[in-house]
C-alpha cells in the first residue's frame, strides 16, 4: 500500500509539472466557436468535445465521485441485515418479456456510449440506459441466480480496472512528452465512427463503468430490501 | 424565458418540500426534485438564443454546448449520490426506529 501511495504521488506530481510547463494547455481551454471545437477534437458532437476534451479534468473527478458513491452504497448496505425471503415475480410472460428487453436496452445503451462523439448521447447516458434492462431482469430472478450471473466481486474488479484504464489513458501523454489529457491519438475524419482520438474510447469505458455501477447499486438494494 | 420560470418553480417546490416535510425520506425526494430543477435551468439557459443541438451534421445557429456539457455528468452523479443518501436514511431508521426529523432532533437534545 505504501508503494501505491508513492506511485500516485509521483504520477500526479508529473501531471502537475507537465501542466505547468506546457504553454499549449492555455490555448486548449476554450474553443473559438463550434467549428473550432470540431477542429480541435475531431468529434462532431460538440458537447462530447467539451466534456471529454476541454473539460476532461472535471469529468474525471465526476467519475471518481460516482465510484465513491457506488462503493459507499455497497459498503454501508453490507453491514445491514439481508432479506430472508426474496420474492421475485415468477410469471412466465414477465420473465420472457424482461429477458427480451434486457438485450434491447444493453445494446441500445452501448450504441449510445460508443457513438457519443458523432450523435447525441455519451457514456453517462448510455450506461444508465444499458442498466435499466438489468434492473428489470432482477425483478424476476431468484437472489441466488442474480449473485451467480451478476457476480458482485467480478463486477467490482472490472469497475476498478476500467477506472484505472481511464486514468492511464489520460496520464499516458506525460510519458511521450505531451501535456496531460492531450488527445494523443490521430483525430481522423470528423463524422466517422473512428474519429476524435481518445474521445470514443473514454466514452465507451465510461459507459461500461456507469453500467456496472448502476447494476451494482440496484443489485445491492434488491438484496437487502427486496423487490417491493 | 418560460423554461427558466419552470425551472425556478420546480426548484422552489423542492425547496419548500425540504423545509416543510418532517420525514427525512420526503426531504430526500424534495432534494431530488431540486436537482431536476437545476438540470432544467441549465438546459434552458443553453437554449436561450438558439435551439438546434450542437452536433455538426445539422445546420446551425447552434445552442450553447457548455451548459449541456456541464450538466450531462451531474444527472448520473445525482442518481448515485441519491442512492447513497437513501442508504444513510436506512441506517438512521434501523438505529433510531424513526424517520421524523423532529423526533431525531429531540433524541439528540436529550443526549446532550
């Protein structure tokens, strides 16, 4: 644990130093106009260009707040008594309906997250849309099946891995001599699905992370409070 | 302009709920309504001059993208923090056996 603390101090120290010595950062704070934003970031959705380009620092810590909230819910509810009798809805029609809706909502949410830079949407919205299907499925499944299919430990590991990947992507430009949070991948043709450098990658990662977080919250609440 | 007025009304409804309601759970719901009012305010400020969303495959003049980019993250964060607050409410109800803020205040006064 001591080593991790040391590594984090060194990493964020480099972050601040590179931020201070780089003059380019100042021109990257605000675009001239809407077309200027597209030229800077390669994403034709200017809102994505803002929150994953100009204001990426803000978004990073919003993700951290989300993570802390999810961990708080899991930790605090873990000390409370679980429900002895979990009564899911077991009608056949409802089970088939929710299973069908699960696929639709998962794929729609992931589409919204992946295509966040070329159309309306983004990772935050897509994650929540994807999670609604899973929450519907939870209403119809017995608790043992939920814990088997949506294993809480694996989901927590994935969530932390994705968080680490996002921070690594943002800190990586330090090591190749650019200022932190620079969009270091080629920008591509604006309007294509492969464009905008790191914006679609970070958007997809945020989408998966928000999906896992929302599913974890719903699962914990259902485990301790039941479905109705 | 009318949307800003609607946002202020939603915010005020939430604020009145926080002040008047005795139950902590209802206070939390009022806080959620206030959150919704703030979101509506930001989106309506973005659309004050022009209404077309700033996605460049449509023809502009575009709405201001900055308030929308600021508020898009806060919706999900609001959901997460609200569930954390609900867990705290559950803890209070488990330990004290009541959710009435008046009774909780009396409890605290008696202890000191």
